């Protein structure tokens, strides 16, 4: 009886070892791929942050660096076009994007608010 079961046990053990090795390799491959993707995304975010800060210094950038205020959240720059030279032409909410990037939900809502004239100027006074 033991001689009949022995080949089944050996076959089952071999199958389990093969299955374990395949599963281990699959998980290792998935972890390596996820790690690589994560590193690439982190590198792209850092490079884009640097690009956002350096773009206004480029010679072909359309606005004077002195007219720009870096905001970063939802709008990259507030541009007071011509203010440094004493002749304000217009105020621009400037969002810098890479070639393929799209506006996110918040950026789109801000763009629509500006296009629909839902922008105002207020003064808040603090009394002591």
C-alpha cells in the first residue's frame, strides 16, 4: 500500500515545489516592476517640480520673471503682466503643464470660474 502512495506523494511534493517557485518568481517580478514604476514616477514628479520653477527663467518664456508669483497649489503662477515695468496689462492665472498633461478637476473648475467672470478682488482689514 505504501509503495502505491509513495509516487503520488513524490508527485504532489514536486508539484508543490514547482508551484511555489513559480509563485515566488511571479511575486518577485511584480514587486520589481512596481518598484521600478514607483521610482520613475517619483523622478518625474521631482523633475517637473524643478521645471516649474525654472521655466520662467527660459529666454523664450512669454512673461517677465519679476511679474510672477509662484503659488503652486492648483495654479502654478499668478502673473501680473507688465507690473514690474509700471504698466499692468493683465493678470493671468498660469498653469504649467507638460506636453501630454491635462488639467485636473480643481484646475478645470478654476479655469471655468475665470472664464465665467467669477473672480473678484477683496480687501480684508484686520483690526486690533
